[in-house]
C-alpha cells in the first residue's frame, strides 16, 4: 500500500485509518438493526469510522448514533444520508438537517455544503442502481456555482469488483476523479452485515474529524475488499432486500414524485430550474 501525503509529510500504512462511508440499516432498505450494525462493526471488522447513509432519511443515522452513545465502541459514527437526486444518488456526510430529494444534483450538493457537509457521488456510472453518468458528473463539476461541486467519487463499493471487467467504465471513473481533483473514497453500500467493510476508505488518522479533513485535502484512498457471495447471504434474504431496495424511494418520497423524477431524468428540459 502506498503512502498518503498529509501536509507534505508521508504517512505510513500503520497511521492510516479505515472508514466505510456507505452503510444502510433496516430503517431504510438494509437488513440489520442499528444495534446489529454497531455490534458487527465492533466484533468483525477493523474499521475506525462508519457512516450511516440510509435513503432520503436521517432516521437510521440518528438511531445508530444514539445506540453508539449508549455503548462503548472503539470506532466512531458519522451521520449521513444517501440523497436521491434526479440524476442519481449522492452521499451526504457530516450533516444533520433535512436535504432536498428528487431535485437536480447541483441543488442537492449545494444544500449539503451549506450545512458544512461532504458530498460524495455514489457508485458512479453504475448500471444496476440509480447513478450519475459521465455527462451528469461533468455538468455538476463545471456548474457555475462552486458550492455545487462534489467533494469525492465513490470508486470502491459493493459493485466495483465488476468494474475492471468493463475496462472503459473503470478508466472513465478514474479519469473523472483525476480531471476534477475529486477525493477517491470507498464504501460498501452494505445492506447486509457481512457486506460491511467490503469497500472502504483509507485516510491519515483514526477519527471522524481526520476522515473529514482527509477528504477535503484529497489524501484518501479507495479500497475494494471481498464482497460476500449470494450463497453466504442466502437467496431469500437477498430477494427480500432487493424488493425493499426497489420500493424504498417511493415509500419514502411518494410514488408520484418518484415516477416524475425518472421522467425528468430522461428528459432534462423537464427538470426544475
């Protein structure tokens, strides 16, 4: 593993922390309770920080943080949300207040930054879940208002093990990170306990504050670990989770607005200005 630079000083691998920036709970479309998430991270991972990012809701993040505060855990928790923008999903970290969903990505990122949060483009160019494509990312990162520019690209997640098999997409994602000087981060997008930590971010330090600083200073590394196989999770739990995932946005935001957002995604001229 290479060394990360921080303030011009090399950081050894032993000084690098590990963070999973994309974890879901059963209060959204995940399969584990807040307490189960905390206990699993404590007993089965070496993560220093986790971020709870349920879809368009802070309920899971707040519940995990409250359970964490009542326990004695060796890692820290960041409150977040996976926001559904019209173009695709954006992770909002270090935020506390409601954020606009089913709105243009630039508006979502601006709202995140107004709270002092971190905006991460989740699973870019993915074909299996709602994601920003190359044109969306280029439009966002060249938006006239700098407050609308994202901070990071999620280069490692539960789906990214398949990216090297699609060399063009793999190269495009990394080229976009270089072109727009975006921090390279990883998160598991875990909906099952066994998936937590299968994608993660290496950063100088160990704390949530260190993580935030590293993202802003672009000193992070994205790492893709081992994702559990279907037979390890069980066919029925996977099918249940897939249904929960398909229905989470209309359940949370309403069927009509969700359907309209897909129309606006296909026809950009219908998007709100």
